[in-house]
């Protein structure tokens, strides 16, 4: 996916956010087709814990890189942008928690 995103942004001139959202939608659609629209649960608590630990570790590395590079998203203060993305991720996490299929 990274290669496809890089090609579309670098050679196609497509906006990086649009490319990311587009490929995310593409992968989501492929997953829905493969699973028939049903969710796949992780029943093993140890595996679930490992998934959450890996996810949080990678997210923290991305946050450190973003802060260190002085990335200025949307022309606003970098700390405000980080808080904005954090709020968006929190809302997504809450939505996925409360809207789980059983």
C-alpha cells in the first residue's frame, strides 16, 4: 500500500490525504468482500493484548517522529494539529467500542 500511495503522490500529483483515504477505502472494501461483511473477532486475550500493545507502540513512534519533524498540518500550530488528530482517533476508537457487532 505504501508503494501505491507513494506512486500516486509522487508521480500522479494526487494529494497525500486523498491518496491515503482512497487506499484506506479500497482496503476496507476488499476486507468487506473477503469477510462477507461480518467482523472477525479475536477471542484470545493474549493476542488481543499484543495487538493493542503493538498498535500503541507504533502510534507513539509516529507521534515522536511527527513532533520532531515540526510537521505543520493544515497551516496551524503543530500542537493543535496533534490534539486535533488525537481527538479524531479517540472518536474513532469510541465509535468502534460502542458499535461492535456481537
